C-alpha cells in the first residue's frame, strides 16, 4: 500500500508540474529602426570564453581527483 501511495504521489507531482505553463516569455516588440548592432542592446552577445574555461578546468580537476581516488583504492586492494 505504501508503494502504491508513493507511485501515486510521484505521478500527481509530475502531472502538476507538466500542466503548468512553463514556456518562455514572448520576445516583445522589435527594436526601433535606428537601433544598430554597435549600440546598447538588450540580450546582446555575452562573451562566454572565461566562464567556459573555468568550467572545463573545474571538470578536469574533479575528474583527476576522482581518478586518483580510484587509483589509490585499486592499489590498496592489490596490496591487501
């Protein structure tokens, strides 16, 4: 009975969240004709280079840490 209640709760929560309007907002009106690409624009092009390298570096460091931890565990098991 508890398992059925848990499944029913999961289904109800899923239906509740998928039935909500989760679409993005409309983009709004287009900019005026005199608005050029060099001016002040909303939603312009943001540089992602620095953040991308930080994320790649953190991912590499975490992968190296996990690999070293796995290596130490394997080495310990081989010694024993």
